[in-house]
C-alpha cells in the first residue's frame, strides 16, 4: 500500500565526490524538431511574451501515469538512440537510476533494462552507487549519457545502472527513480538531472511543479521550468525551506476542530512526491488515528467506510496558513478503508501524495522555497 521512496537511512555524502563536466544541452525546440514534434508542441503551448512568474507559461510538461494513487511515473529516455524508461519523479531523493542489463534480480527482470552497448553516447564511470529507501534498496554503478525528459535533453548526465534491486520493486509499475531533491542529498556525488537542466540553461525558471491527480482522474503532470495554472486555484503560498537537503519545511501544528492533535509546538516535514501516504512519528500518528476513530490492524489504521462523510477534516498549519484535508482525501477506499496516516520510527514527517493530491506543489530552487496552492 505504501511506496516509501524517501531516503530514511542517511549515508555519508563526503565520499566519492564526482566533478561533472557540464556541456550545453540541446534546446527543447531542437529536440522536438528532430523528433518531428515541434509544430504539435508549438500549437499546444504557444509562446506568450507577456507570460509572468505566476505560471502562465510552462517549458517542459511531462505527463505522469497514476498507479492507483500509490505512485506516479512518467517516461524518460536515456542514450542514443533513446531507450525509454518509466520513472517515479521523486522529490524525496536526488539520484537518477534505472535497471540495467547487469541486473538479473526478479525486480530487474520485470522491467526495462538499460544496455550501454546500444548507446553511442554512453560513457563509463564505474563508481558504485548504493541507495536505501524506506522499503528497500538498490545497488549499481554510475555512467554518463544523454537523458531526455519533457523534451529537454541533458547531455553527459550521470545516472545509476542497477545491479541489484529490492524484492518490493518487482511489483512497481515504474522501472526506476528520478530524484528531484537537492544535490547535497545525492549519493556518490552524482549531480541531479534538474541541477544540470539549470546549469545548461534548458529551462525558463529554476523551478518545477507537480500535479498528482486523484485516484480516478488522469492528467497528472510534472512541469520543468514553469507552473501550470490549469491545475490550481487561488493564490500560491510560498514557504521558506528549513533545510536545503530534502524539500524540508516547518509545520506549526496538525489540528482538527480547532484543537492540536499532533505536531504540537511545531515539527519538521519533508514534502515528498515519492511517498504515497502522510508519515509521522508513532505517537503523533497514533493520536491522529485514535481521534479519527481508526483501529490499528497489521500496521494499517482501519475506519468504517460508511463513516467517511462524517469524519472530521485534518489541517496542517504551515507558515501561518491552513492546509486542510477532508476525509475523502485522507482515506484510501479499496477492499477496506484505511487512513492515509502512517507511522515511522523517526521524528520527521513526510507529506506524501495524500497531501499533494489536495495541494499543487512548486519547488523553487531559485529562491529555495516551496509553493503550495489548492489543486483542482
């Protein structure tokens, strides 16, 4: 039920630092013209010289598939000629990796594999990469190649080629992970794709935004270099980051019916597109679920499906603003009904897709701020 793709186990970041020589990448227009898609793109996204920072112009939209509300993935290509992979765009990690022909685990055999021998632009690196996520791990080696996403070609991009993958990844629809957190979180010193996008001048603004649709809707999208006003209403609330590692912010409290039910006195939270639920410390999560009338069963918190319409809202108070989740948003309805509040062993909160389906999120690297607006 929970794809916990935020990196919980902190690893030393001081070893194996790699200096990446940056090359000017192709423009989006050059890539689209080569693929015969420029006219279609120009008609769909006409140039607007009066476009403002409020998001009326988006440079690189990449559609995502909603995997039953548990994860969201899009398609990128690596190499020349391009080899396509489905990846989870994950703001809770910083490395890009995909399965490779060097991996024969069950998880790799169930997914597309990158073959370096088929790419004329591949460059070997060979240094090891090992990443531990909340629900498993991968190991592999590093290499360089052209990575294309949303029509943006990033040349000489370092990425991981997996050699082993945890069993849970066998059931993932996505092949790999596309990390979108800060370079200080990146393992083995690998420069993240988005940093190379910025350094090569491939995007209009040094930000990206994410819209994960609800379980029954299509239209999920990650937009590189812009904000899509079609996916939110009202104004954007800008929140300063409390740490430039993850997309980390300060939450003042979590309340219901005007009373604090968790995070009393403030807490730290990671905004993470790679985690499906809202995750918090055990005691706080127990308090919330007890207040909601949920019963704990095998690590999940069960509620009566007939009571959803009468269950209270849960509000996250952040930077003087209220971000409210109704029960229709925070309860998963499958064979049974479970709340989207799950516990972890640490003190950090993770605001995953349960939260982000309600609030369009904007990740501003230019000003190191997070933007939130009511999704629509």
